[in-house]
């Protein structure tokens, strides 16, 4: 019984470590290539190094950190090709999801209202008094909320599972993309176009709006 309790506590602390490091990355406290010291994380969270080690293993599986033998653990550096690959996977699956939503008439008026509400929240964030980094992070979170809602409406559990598997890499890539554009208002309001074409069942323009929402594609970099 005691072993079971200890295992649960270790697993729970492992999740705390994973969440902590991810938030440190999104907040900019950890940057690509930064050395993550087990001792520092353990001290910061007030826990032993064992769950920190387990948490870092989980992050390594997700591709968020890279472990170099005899050197330590580092925040993974995503190259432009890495980011392109993440976006390509997303677009391939999300284009397919848009086809399902339109051909099977899966979206109802309340769903479009929900999506518009998320975008309205994004516009409020842009107009808030938050600093630019916090705005980018908050908009990035709302952006993912918008797209996750669309994924879930497809009812395609396997597609959602794949997209969810690269969820944090998507967040990192989207934050990088958002920082490149420098125009958070455009990033937010681009979503109204996606909703409009989805509501009108205009698949080709909906796909175009999705692609142009990503600055790398809009600027012809890929």
C-alpha cells in the first residue's frame, strides 16, 4: 500500500515539474539552449531531485528538452525546419478536419458563437495593459483554445490525439511565429476569417485563411 502511495506522489510531483518547466519556457524564463539544472528546479519547487529527473524524462519524450550525455539537460532548440515540420503536420491534419466539419455539417450556430467569443477575448487581450510578452503568451493560449475546439468538433479521436501529442510544440512554434509578426491585432482578428468561411461552408477559402493565419506561410517562407 505504501509503495502505491509513494508511486502516486512521485507521479504527481513529476507532473508539477513538467508543468513548471513548460510555463518557464512560455514565459521566456527558459530560452532555447538554456541549461536546466535538476538541483535548481528541485530547490525552486521544494522537492527532491528524483521527481525532477522523471519530469525531465517526460519532457525529453515530448521533444521539449534535449539530454546530452555527460553534459546535462537543455531546452530544445527548434530550427526553422523543425517549426515548419510542426506547422506542416498541423496543417495537413487541420485541413482534413475542416473538410470533415463542412462535408458532415458538424458545426452549429452555437459553435460559431463560441469561436467568436474566443476571438473577442483575444482582441481584448491585445487592447489590454499587459506587456507585449504577456499579451503574446495569452493570445497564444487563446489561439490554441480556438483550434482545439475545432479539432474536438471533428469527432476524429485519432487526429485529435496526434495534434494533442504535439500540442506544446505547437504552442512554442505559434509563440515564435507570433513574435515574428509583431502585430498581435492581426494575429487575433485573422480568426474571424476562418470562422466566416467555415460558417459559409467555403472549404477552399477556409483552408487559405488558416494557412495565411500563419506568418511563415503568409510571407512565402515555405
